[in-house]
C-alpha cells in the first residue's frame, strides 16, 4: 500500500539559509499535517491543511510557512534557519476526520 | 491545555518479560488515543488506535486499554523480544478547527536484551 512520502530524507543547511520540505500524502487523503520533533522531544504539531486551505495552526514559527497544492502535496518553507530548527520533521496525511498516517520524516540539520 | 505523561521514561528488561507502559492525560475530552513505535531517528509506526468509546484494542502481542474518566491508558507487551526495543509514544487526539490534532507524550524508551 502507498505510504506518505517525504523529501528529502536528510537536509543540511547553514544558519540563516532557507529550506523547503516536501510531503506527498497517500492517494485520496485530502488532509496534511506537519510536525516537528526536536532531539529527545515529543512531536509538536505545526500546521495542517484540508482541501488546500489551512485548517489549524500549532506552534509554527513566523519564519516558517506552508501550503498545500492542487495535487494535495504540501511544502513546508523554512527561512532564516536557526540552530534550534534542527529536528525531525514529520508529515502525516488522512482522509478528512480520520486516522493520520505518518511519513518517515525529514531530518534537518542546521550548522 | 492537554498534557500527556508517560511512565516510565525508560525501561530495560530481559527477553520474555511481560511489560506495561503507562500513559496519562489531563483532559478527558479526547477523540481517540493512539500508541506509536519509533525507532531511533526514524518515523512513527502506528501500533494501536483506541476510539474514545472503546475500552481496549489488541494486535498480536500488544494490548492497549483506555480509561477516559481517569485519564489513563496502558500498553501491554507480552513475551517481549529484542526486536521490540524502541521508543513507544502515546498520543491523545482532540478536535480543533476541523482537524484532529494530537498531543504526544515524551515516550518510554524500551530496551529488551537477549
């Protein structure tokens, strides 16, 4: 069965650079969620989209933005990267109001 | 604000033992509760999902129970194996703005040694 795809799987950036993370949901899933998991921390909800519209917002910094496109894939854009942004970023998808399925994550390292 | 606590934070046991991992939450108005497994540096694998109207779910050697009124869930692992070594995360879901949003615990880090 198809799973959630995230790219890239690993990303290394310098401070103050920008990064773009991509998420491809499971086919026919119209809702996408983004999470951030710092080292030794629990995953924190960042933002979600339903039918290409932002549906909920968590602890997402103003330096980050995200959108969902017409093909339902989503991108998380991160600017002015800081050392503290180093984390594992998960994307999850679901049919509306249903169980979320998580992707493998993108590990971002900011040097 | 929902808070999820998992006890113990770490556990090391010999192979074959039966284990109980605990999860407690402060707000009983939850949509459902889910247990995940996470291997180091890897993604989240869903183990069991318990709807708020259910009391327990079972899958193989795993059994999870839910007591909403007391804000508790337990994950029971029978006959533990070295391959069970991982971090186990508990997440409780709430409805927010049309989305179901989880609050995760910090996890229990499990090591099963041969």
